[in-house]
C-alpha cells in the first residue's frame, strides 16, 4: 500500500524531473513557468489528474513503452537515455518543484497549458493563444 507521504514524494520527484529535463538551464522564473504549466495541466480536465500522470502522458505501444515523439514532454520519448548528470541543476529543479508546490503560484504563465522552446515553431502553436515568453520557452493557452 502506498502512503500519502510516499505519493507526495513521488509527485514532487516527477515535477522536479520534468523541470530538470525541460529547463535545467533556465532561470528560476523559467523553471517556475515550466512547473506552472505542469500543475495547470493537473488542474485541467484535459490532462491526467496527477503530476506524474501529466509528466509521463504519452501515446504508447501495447507494451506500454512510449512512442517516439508522441509524448507531452519531448524529453520523455525522444529516444535518448535520460540521466540526471548535473547534481547542481537537479538540486535547483528539485528546490523549484518543492517551492512551487508549497506556495501560491505566481502565475507567470497566466494559466498556460502549453509551451515550446524558442528554437522551434510547432504547427499546434498556431491554434493556441500566445501568452508570454519566459527564458527560452514560449507559453500558450487555449
């Protein structure tokens, strides 16, 4: 049986992992914005209702293995082995995850549910409402 404390620790770890792989080079504001989108999705009826469910949401093969490039967050199914190699960046991501789950969110992204790197311009972004650019990511809502 999983306890509430264990569940909360797992959820925090999932959020920190997403922050790390999506924005380990970002400023604190950039990492908060990534965390906000993740948490906004948890609160939305369009996405899973847990942090881990949101982070690992993907189209999968029958085996359960994610289909390449068919994930909500590209790091999860880009075909690369994900290794937390930068301890300082991991600690910063974990601290950001902890902080954002303990305080009232600043809402830098104004309810955004989507974002992408400034280096790309995905087709789906044309159908969304631009909200803000924070660091190296562009944020959108429905």
